[in-house]
């Protein structure tokens, strides 16, 4: 018997859900409903004159293998690109400093590089060393990432080394960011080994060493992330999944045996529904009190600024892939990728491509400035870190308003409660995506897969 399923949102989570649902049960008749005229969500790739430029997410983490496995399954095995390796830097105290060797997300696992770095003062290093004697304490049910690391390693190591790396992943205030929702393994490691540095060193020692030359940890595609989206859509269409663009969902009505989904003013019946759009959109479709959390869940607006130059315009002798910026620096940018050095396939010979990131929690710089002003502000900051002559050959600003959900303390427990409520009160309906558990591309693929398997076996 054919079952009709609506998947709302044609971003990476929605497309992944469609793929795994069709794979698990071919009897499903699937409509992917997308309000815009193109699939991909935040993923957008710009190609012109030998450039391949990401305007949304830049890449994905290779150790989370589900996205690579999916790419291979849809015929992109030979298109996968690994990033070039090189030093990464932190801009703090008005200077670029190499991230100390052996650091894992800022946590030192090799003593010599940490002791020799000038990024942390001698007092700051001594304070971090107290991690060896500070006993683990209960931090249940949840605590901020900032509170955890301040206690273990001290303010200076947190603010100059760890915060720039961790907060950039989630675009969050580290003193509000939930440890349980984002990095629970750090707490587990601390408790198992009696200290964080000791535990991270033990974990590293237990990890089998890779043979051969060092390999980058990020993955991309020869023709950009959009080529992955296009291949996934093509695969879905070959399996009779209906891609319905410019189909805006306006309401969802629960029935005894399924759901009426109002699309462009018309009600359509579905047996099952998977919602993958942000909470800022789906919240309007429900008036249930248990979902009130999404009424006040914070978001951050961010932007990327891509600038292309001739090599002769940029004096950058660092053999690195880019830098992140300590929050106590006077900049509007939070990080910069030396894209031509990190990804050889992105840039024609003789050109330099810089990609700066703008937007901090609580800042309105993205909302209050037009594209030209943001380019000017970003360029002002980049001039502090490297010597750049003249104007860029072109610049592209991409604004993502309210795009980064903030996983504040207590987030995952509230999400678990909401998921339980939906499961019991809305059988045959799943809500998932970046507002719930994780923001990385492979994490979104995983969430789509879990949603599909849940509905297939419900």
C-alpha cells in the first residue's frame, strides 16, 4: 500500500531524509516541498571565470563519514576533495599567532608547543596546568562551555585559544553555549581520566596513527557543495521523489489518520510528515505550549564576505589555511579563510581568494549594514592582519539572517522533551534539523536519516 509523505524543506536535511526514506521503504510516495525555487537551503556555490566559491557553508568534517558515504552512493566518489594542510592561526592581542601544535579544539595535548607559544602568558600556562590537580565536579544537568573550560584551564587559555575555535562552530556566546548539547565528550573525558588535558592526551595516544603524509580533516567537491545537492536531487528524481519548488507550506492540520498540509493555499493529505525547516518557520504551524521554547530560542545573523585579488595585491607569506579571532579583539570579522591556500580547486592560478566571516551573538552589524559597508568593514579588519593593496577584483557578501540557532544551557533537555511530546501527540510526524541537535552538514545528514528510519519503522 502506497503511503504519502511530505518532507518540508529541500535543504541538506530534507534531501537526506528523502533519500533514506526511499531507500528504506520504496513504497513511499514522497513530495519534497520547498518554498524557494532551488534546493540546497544555505548551501550555495558560485562558479565563474575559474572560481568555485561557497557562499554558504564552506566544507564538511571528514571524520563524520555519513556525508562521504552518501556522496559515494550518488556517484561523487571521484569528486571529493581534501583540504590542503597548513598552520591555522588565532588573531589575539593585535597579532596572528600559530595555534600550538597538538591542540585539539584548543585543548593542549603536547606540552612543548603549549609552553613555547606566546599566545598565552606564563601565568596563563601555569593556570592551565592546574587542570592536572583540579578534581572533576558535578555539572548536571548542564553548564556553559565557558564555565567548564574556565574552571579547568583558566580565563586566558579559554579566551585566547579555546573560545575562538569553539564559538566559531556555533556562532555562539561561549558563556551561554550548552556543554551538554555541543561537547558532552569533554566532560566524559574529564571524569574518566580525572582531568581534561590528561584525558585528551590519553585519547590521542589510543587513536591509531594514520600512515603516510598528514591529510586535511575537511572535505569538499571539485565543483562545490552545490554539486552534491544537485547530484542528490537527481538521484531522488530518478527514484520518483517529487521535488516541488515554490511550494510554501502555510499550515499543518492533524487528522485521525494523517495530516492536511496547506501548500500555496491548498490542502493536501499526507500519511506522514517530516519537517526540516528552521524553528523560526515551523513555529507558526503549531500552537502547542510544549513547543513554546522555540518562541524565545535565540538566533544569530551572520554573513560571509568573499574577496578576490590578484596575487600581487596580497602579501601573505604564511603557510596556512586561515585564522580565527579572539572575542576580545576590536574587529567585526570573527575568522578568515585563505581559501586559495586551503582549497586549490577554488581559485585560478595567480589569484588570491579571501573569505571573511562576520557576525557575533548580540551584534546587529549584519542587519544594520548594506553589502558595501560590510565589505568596507571587513577589509578594514583584514588590513590589520596582512598587507593588501588596492581594491578587490570582486567581492560577494552573503547574509544569513537569524540562521545560527543558539544552543544555550539546558537546550538538549528541552529538545528531548519536545521530541517526546511530538512523538506521542503527533504520530507519523517528525521535526528535525539544525534547530534541534547539530549544525554541521554531516550532522544534518544524520538527522535526516534518523527521521526517515523513525517514520519507516513507526
